[in-house]
């Protein structure tokens, strides 16, 4: 069963990206919907996961009991973790 993907928290992050990068990120996140835990790693210090997409990262909250993936944040790897810390604190 494929997990449902909720882009709402990261909608503005995704919209601000260049079209080619945006398309690549959307495609990559969609491709893990069947078995998301195979393709992600834990984010140190947070109950979240990261998906590597070239130089970009998608920060995800994976709800196994509800079969859902919530895209929390998308950004360049050089800035995404600082932005995560800012939003979470």
C-alpha cells in the first residue's frame, strides 16, 4: 500500500525552487511512497527523516500507523538543517 504524501508544510519551499529542481524533488518523494523507510535516514536530534535528492534534502515525518508522509521542509543541504532548527524551536 502506498503512503499518502502531504506537501502542505513545505509548499512554499517547493514553490520557491527552480522548475527543474522542483520537478526532480516531487518525482523523488513520490517514488518512495511504496516503501519510504528503505530510502531515508533519521535526522539527528529530531524524530524526522531526510531524503537526499542531489544537493537538496527533503525533511519528512513518516507516520507508519496512518501510512502517511508529511513533507516538513525542502531545501539546499547547506541551509536546510539550520532552517529546520529555526522552525522547530
